[in-house]
C-alpha cells in the first residue's frame, strides 16, 4: 500500500477543506486505506503526482471521485427508517392540512446514488394517492458527483438495496430486470429533478423549501463549516419547515436558530 508523506497529506487535506468543506486532517489512515492501492493502479508512484492529475482534470470528475472515495458510505432504500416515517406522518400532513399547499418543495441535499429521494417520492405518491395529479410534487435531488447523479438518474439498483422496502412497494414502484437487479418506475423518475450542486456555493432558490434532507453529509465538516451550512439551510426553509440530518449527527455543538424536534430532526 502506498504511503503518504506529510507534504502530500497537507496539500490534499487543505485543498479538500477549502473547496468542499470536508475536514480530513485527522484521517491519515483512512486516506491511505482508500487511496493506497487506487493511486498505483492508475500508474502513479506518489500521491502528489496523482493529486496534480486530479486537479488538472478539466471535467472535475477525478476530484469528485477522490472526495467520494474518502467520504462515501453505502446507502440503500429506507436507511434510517424513522426519518421516512416522520416525513409520511408529520411533514406531508403539515404541508397538506396546515399550509393548504399543493406545491411540494422538498430538497434532498447530498442525494448520492438516489435511494433517498426515490424513497421520498414513493412516500409522496402513497400519501397523495388519487390527489397526486393536482399537486406539483417534484423533489429536488442534488449531489456534487456527476457519477453518483448518473446512477441516480438511471435508477437501476441491486436487490440488496431494496431489502428493507415493503414487498408491496417494490411490486408497485419497481421493475424487475432479473432476480438481482431492479429499476425504479418512470413514475418515480419523473417526480425528481436532479442537479449537480456544491453545498459550499451560494444558495439562490426562488422559493423556500418545506423540508430539507441533508443526512450523513456533514459528518466530515468542521464546526465553522457546519454552522455556515446549517444557517444557509435555515434561510431557505419556510417558517415551520424541517431539517433532517443523519441519525449519527447532531447540531448540539453548532450555533443555530432551529428548534429541536427529535434526534436528528429540527424545525425552523
């Protein structure tokens, strides 16, 4: 396994922190573990040559690939089920009955390969039922990685990703390609709007959101970066709107104006 020296480590971690907000300064072993075989496999003899190659990739995809290799964890449908129960039993009824809105504005920020926003879209259809046609219910799904977004847009997943999904929903919203691969229905695909987006960039949304899901995205951010992002989320939420973060995350060490609802769920 290729070892990283101090200059290489500092150059890579400082760049990632400045451009993506991800703090890897205490993750030396993780960097070597995830890149130590990958870099030689590309033909590079040291981290700095690879890093220069990644920075000079005109498409920007190698830098995103580098970031994903260092931060991405496995995701699947219905991960952290309590959030989806809250969306179905609290958020959707609030939008429907209290806001009297037929315009759903939900953002899945850091959607990865699409399992989370597709689950939200499915639950929206289940809740609206025959009233779906009278609603605007497109969900915004964003990620930094074009590769992840391409997988999400294709909507083709292994059977193992659907293990926690109720069988009746799989039958209703998925198409079996063979016994191991399933694709989401066109109905679900059409209810999502995918967009490449860096959360460190300026937010310029025309209307406020009713809910934002940003789960397991900020786990590598330092406190100042988290504070900035959390308050940006606050500003683009409708009064009463909800922010949902990963169940292993908390805002307890951050400065914010959200009201605590339950673990990993906050309200403006």
